[in-house]
C-alpha cells in the first residue's frame, strides 16, 4: 500500500458505497474487507454494535440529564460555573470535557442536546463560525420540530 494506491481508491468509493458516508474509516475498512475476502466469504464487523447494545456514553447521559433537570435545574448555573473551573486536560474525552459537555446540553430537548454533546459547536456558537446567511437558516425551534417529526411513532428511549 502506498499513497498512489490510496489516490486510486478514493474516486472509486462513491461506486462502492450504497449511500453517502462521511466516515474516514471507510478506507481502512474497505482495505481490510478486500484482504479478508481473499480467505473467507462472510465476515462480521462491529458496525451497529454500539447502537444495538446502547454502548454510546450519551445514552446513559440522556438518562442522567433527565434526572438532573428534574432535581437540580435550579442549581444548574452554579454547577456550570463550577464545571468551568475544572482544570483543562489534554487527555482524549477527559473528565473535565465530559462534565462541561454534559452541562452544556442541559435545558435542550433530547435531539438538540445530543447534537450539543456530539457536535463541535453549540447552537450559540453557530453565528460566530458560519456566514450570516447560514446562521439565519438555523432555527433551534424548527430543528426540534423536524426531529420530532422524524421520531414520531417510534418508541421512547429506554429510561
């Protein structure tokens, strides 16, 4: 494998995939699948396991957030202040990062809260990182309504 091999592979990806996908791991996954196919016909991957077995930390965080909002919402400004006093760590997904992200999502509906937790920017950051034309298109209320439309009829999250 060399850089030229990768440059030849990338233009083929849209034809290989069933749908658009913005996951950089598709290249090593494709190469591993190609290598595996030399020996076996069927191989099982782990994609979907987190969703199936509730493996994402945000699943538990939503449950905790619901209780937090019910019991400690009045203390939230103080908790946010204290959370922001935690020393910053360079560790990947450190304790201070988790606390600050968790607190930043409090008060948002589930779908938006998940976006706040997993996204790079909060809704209040958007006007500072996108053009005014793009920022004007983001309407938090409309987004919540759209999420509700798509999730209507699905069972509520286990909680």
